[in-house]
């Protein structure tokens, strides 16, 4: 199962990214644990320099922008395929 983390302090863009992640998972019919990282020290430790950030299976895949659902789906599929 995928481990997805959305990093950000809770701003509008961070909330939107989390929403798009959940939509992408639903459309792909893929299960994952989705967590939020809101503490600035934890965000920095994860390697995120600009929020919002997206981490899948420990790898930073996006930061500093809100991608389309399609882009999020691409990252999820890529991570799922590398798990196999």
C-alpha cells in the first residue's frame, strides 16, 4: 500500500492538494494511507523547501505548486509500479 504525505501548514493550496490526492486515489481505485505534515520542522526534515509538498513512499515528488489531478495520478501510478 502506498504511503502518501501532504506537507504544508494548512493553507488553501495545501488543502487543495490533499483534496486532489484523494480524488486521484478514488479515480484510480487505489488504496493508500494519506497523512498531513503541518509542523514546519517536520516539513523541512522531509526535504520540502516550498509548500505544498507531496511525498509518496518517502520520495518528494512535488513541491511549491498545486498540480492537476492528472499529474497526481501519474505520480501515484509511477510509485505503485515501482512497488511491484
